[in-house]
């Protein structure tokens, strides 16, 4: 029994925490923001259409709406054949041909069923991609890969079923982010490295680095007059805030904690693991020498991990960068755009969190390992 607990205890703990998070998420009462028109989204297959060849411009399909005959494959109207329309726009609709799998929005009024093509049905492709990703982690990582999959699922559950609902019911976004970061950090490191000195030191270093990144972002936002209401889709967020207890202003800064967590965890774990190996192979090493080794190890990682975080934000802002380049915006205009300031704040504060994680983790790991040696 003890062996089972020692081997599988961390999985039981993870499952227990996920159960509590799931129950909490289900207990949150959300106010409906859309009128209940009894419409639903369902899978369908195109049986026939009125316009087989739509106009194509620059490899992007555009054109007039298509009248289509659809066979519904799921939902309330499964098995029924209905007529509908596809707008074939840039964001919605599809270039419908016979046999095309689509998602449709179906509604019924006075016994008449109407359907509109919402988009292509991509669920199989998405499921295949996710399965391939998880399978690759398992094949290459072995048991560690399985633990990584469990940690990834737990992270997703915390963000969707704890972090978002906490903000929705009025909890401070910054506090919600810190609680989520602590939970994700502890469970992830226990799953991957068990509850050992190196994993405990990495946990403390990670939390320290992430919190520092959030504080730096808060200070920059205050001094540079950047708030959480200077973001895209603010009108929709304001409407949500009016119908809930959501604090919109803090969402931007709490998101920085979540977005920088992965890179900070990587640095903290690498430094703690390296120092642990140094202590095992050189048990006579002094505190000063071990701390210096941690700093030297971290220096080699700072450049690559900083690039990782910065390039991730650059990739997410590629549309904005192209617009700035194509329209030849002036420097003063570019530097004082809200979107540019926000992306700089995210990238630089997250990177500073990574940098400071190195000395945090080095100090904590050195103190814990040397204390154990005594």
C-alpha cells in the first residue's frame, strides 16, 4: 500500500485538485449575454449547392452567398435535410462543394428550420493534431512524457476552470493569477521531478520570477498610463463587466503572469537541476562556488529564453507590425501606440522575470542543498 501511495500519490493529489477545481467551475453562475433564440450549432455535410465555383482573389476565397442543401449530422435535427446559406466570408462561411463538412447554425421559427453555414468542420483535424502531439510526447519522453501530458492537462484545467471563473466572480485578476501560478507550478514540478529539494527550489524561484514580472508590468503601466482598457475587444469586455463582477483593468497585468510562467519554469528547473547535479558530483563545493555556478548556468539560458519569449510576442503581433511597416508610421507615432506599449510591456517584463529567476533560484537552491549537506 505504501508503495502504491509513493508511486501514484502525486496522480491522486492532482486528480483531487482537478476535481475541486471542476466543482468550483460548475458552481459559478454565469449571466446569459445572448437572447435564447433556441439556435444551436451542429455538424453537417453539403449535399448540393447553387454555385460550385466562387471568385478567388489572392488565394482567398470570396464571393456571393451560396444556397446549399445540408444533411445534419448531429444535434436536435440529426438526420434531417435542410436548405441554408453560406456567406463564404473571410471569417465565417465556407466554399461549399458537394461533400464539404461544415458547422451550421440552425434555428426553428413557426415550424420552419433555417440554417446558415458557420465555418468548416475542423474538429477531426484538430483532434488528430492534438493526439499526434500527445503521442509524440509519450514516445519521446517515456514516463516523463506521460507526466508532462498530465501536467499540461492540469495547467489547461486551472486556466479554464479556476483562473477565468475567479476573475468572472470578482476576484482580483492579479490574485487569481498568483493562485493559478502557484498551483500550476507546484503540481507541474511534483509530477515532473517529484517532491525533492531541486523541485522545491525551482517552485520558489518560479513564483518569485513570475511575481516580479507582474510587479514590473504594474509599475510600467502606472507610469506610462497603460491600463487594461486600452486593449482590443474592449467594448465586448465592458459589456461582460457590466453583467458580472469582472475587473477589466487588471486582466492585462494578470495575463503577463500566466504568459511568462512557462519560460520562467523552464529556467528555474534547469538551474535547480544543474546545481543539484553539481552538489552530488562535488559534495565539497562551497556556497559561494555553487551560487556562482548557478549564475553562470543561468547566463547561458537568459539569452535563448529571452528570445523565446520576445519572439512569441512578436509572432502574435505580426499583423500590427505589417501594418506599421506598410503604412510607414512615424517613430513618435509607433512608440506611443497603445498596442506597441502593451506588447513591449509584456515582452520586457516577462523577460526581466526570467532574468531575475536565475539569482532567485540559485540562492534558494544553494541554501537548501548546503543545509542538507550539513
